[in-house]
């Protein structure tokens, strides 16, 4: 469908750049951006998979006391 819209210059440049990077038309890039923003899909609500670093030995890092909130905060902030 053809239509005319007024969009900000910055938005247009971002879409042009994305279209060039992906090798698609400007119209396709704008369509993808709109659908990604406004379509409710399982992909949008699905959590990303990630892995937590492990030491290989199991258990807590030496010096970590799970009973001390202040101590845990110190470890997480790199103060200990």
C-alpha cells in the first residue's frame, strides 16, 4: 500500500541506515520497525536465554556470606 507520512529526519536516517545494512528497501525497513514496535508476538515477550558463569567447583565464591546483605552488596559492587 502506498501512503505519505511525515517523519522526523533522524528516524528516516536510522531506517535508511538499517535498510542499507540489511540489504532491503526503505519501505521494508520502516515496515519491520513498525511491526517490531507494535505487534504483540511471543518473540517480543519471550525471555532471552543466557548462561550464568560458573566456577566449575560449585558452591559459593570464598568470602561470600549469604546471610549478610551488606556483605553481598560489597561483593557485587566489587568492594570486597
